[in-house]
């Protein structure tokens, strides 16, 4: 999967050379190599939430157990951390004065290495309670950091070098705020893909990562929607796929040619699409609640569908099965070809963060800071551990190099503070 993406991500193995040998294992995908010790973009190196083996993150932690370091994060954001070489990188926003920034922390110590203020002023004044002014996760190609922000009525994509210096900035599209904006860039070949859906219309755009020039773009309906596009290898070819605006859409990543599109998913979606190689799995929450398997061959056929609401947390596909956690805290396992439910189990709390798979274990973190670890088994629900950290979590953890990097908040109101944790044995 992502053969051309890994040609660029192979550079990450160079930046990781300074890490300890046990964290710098090479992974080969389609004849290309990159570092399994890095987590370079939203949902990891494959864009599917699955960590590359071998990884041995801790299964138990607390404020006093298995904390390698803890660093304060100024401001507020819901973006997930990425991990590249010796840096852990995320976005944040502050209101007084108004600024949207990218922060870098030292991977070994948690010390803040640098800060780059991308936008000063231009912050919106409303949005859903679950959104922030810094909800998009950064992506890294080994040379540049690519980041999206909603600012001053538009979506801007900005490139920084690995020391935080701005290289270019592109105004991608107007944006009319409804719930919020959180779409993260996806990297492939020499391109960065950005999706913008709103009542003002929008685009799926491919930007040249070296210059910020728009290589191609495709218009979108005038409807609100929130997912990140992702490149998957399905039905024998690489496809850039996106759901929402009442559509499931597939594009050729390099040319932008629309491969296929069906009326399927509901209007407002959040999750990032996944595949089992034959089907694309879409989920939505408004106005229609559904989970849907669409054949990826362009036939327009829906293989199966149910009324399960998995609105915000993205799912995991593995070995012919789907694993999902509903926003309301119910975990499910389905057979991916038929949709037959294998089991379901009630967890605790409300979930916004997406699932992460490491080896045979699934990590699911709820909004109150509880992380449920359970087996990726089709036979039954088997909980491995339950951990608690902080009181407020919306970001998905990055798990790589035997470490877990979590964005966690504690306190409420004026006393709310965010922290970046590194967890390890």
C-alpha cells in the first residue's frame, strides 16, 4: 500500500538514525524502506491507524507509572501528535493574542525545540464544542511539514522545514464554518492532498509539496463535511478516496481524474475511509446513521450496509474483519465481506479519538482520558487493560518506537491545561 508515498517516507529512516537501535527497525513495503520508529501523519505511515511491527508499547500507565516525560502545551488543540526522527510535532491555538502555531518537542526529553506561528489573528468565534482552532494533524515527508488551518474565512495549507521555517503557504478554498474544520493533509508521490467541504462549496486539491502550487483540484458540493481524504490500494490500484456530501468518491491520485463516485454516504461524515483491498468502508452520523461497504472496482455496488453510528472515531480493517468503536462507547467486530456482526461490547464514555492497532492489540481512548486496550480478535471481546490519564482527550495517540505519545488535558474552564505525554516501559 502507498508505494509512491513510501518512496518519500523512506527519508524518515535517515532522520531516525540518531534514535536507539531498538527503535530504528526498517520496514519494507513494496521494495521501499522507512523507519518503523516514526508516525509521520494522521493515522500513521499507512493512513489506516495500524502501527508497523515490531512495536512493544506499554499496556499499563497512570500519572505515576510508565511516564517517560510530560510537557506542557500552550493554548488548545485537538490535533494528534506526529513523530519524525527526534521530534514530536503538533498544532495549537491561543486566543490572547490570537495565533495558530506548530510546536516541536524533543522526542527523548520532551523539551520544546521550536515554535512556528503560522497565522496571527483571523480566528473564528464559533463552532462545535468538540472542535478547536487547531484540529488538523501535521504530515511530514522527511523534508517538510505540511499543515492545514482554517483562518480568516478560508483554508490555508502551509509548509515548514524541520526547524519550523515557513517555506510556502497556499490559500486552498473559501470555507464557511458550520461545526468546525479538522481535515488533515495526506501525502503521496510529490503531492499533498487537502479536502475542503462546506456550505460555501469546496475542493479536493493536490498541492505540489515542493512549491505549494495546485497540481489539480476537483470541485465539491456546497455541503458541510469533515473527513480527511486518504490513498488506499484497492481493486488493484491506488485510489484517493473521500466520503460525505452524500457521496463516496474515488480519484486517480496523480491526475485527479474521477475513477468512480456513488451516492452513498450521508451528508456529514468525520471518519477517514479504510479498505480491505476490495471494499471501501464508509460511516456517517448526520442526518443518516450508517456503516457501508462499497465495492472499490467502480461498479457502484454497495456490498452491505447497516444503521450503526460510527460518526467520529475511524475504524480498523484487519485480516477480513472490521473493528469499530461508536461515539457512544460500543465496540464492534464485523466480517468485512458480509457485514455479519461477530461481537459487540459496551465500553465506558464518549469517544472522539480513533482506534490504533499495535500487533494484536487495539487502543481506544475516550474523551475522559480512559484508554481501553482489547484484542483484535474476531472470536470475542477480550479486554487487556484499562488506563486513565487526564480528564479531557480528543486527539488520537501516536504509537511508534515502543512509545505512546498522547495529547491530554486536565482541569476545566480557566483551569484547563494541555500536556503532551510520552509513555513507555
